[in-house]
């Protein structure tokens, strides 16, 4: 449970902070990373396990 003491079995009311600029920035960064990984997996070299050794 919450370390804040619960009175009468109800959680104390808490206000949700407004999403700041940093939160949107990290969300956008995580989405771009996910999109880049997805594009590499779909259109990149086949992950057969042997394509790394073919480059040397």
C-alpha cells in the first residue's frame, strides 16, 4: 500500500501533475526509438544470425 496513512479505508486525494515538456520529449524519444527498431526489423538485413560474419 501507499506509505501515506490511509484514513477510513480511503486513499488520500492526490492531484495529477500537468504533463511537462520533458515528459512529452521523453515520450516522443521513446516512440522514435521504437519506430526505428521496428523499421530495422522490417526492412533491415535479415536477422539470420550469419549476416554479421558475411561483412568480414
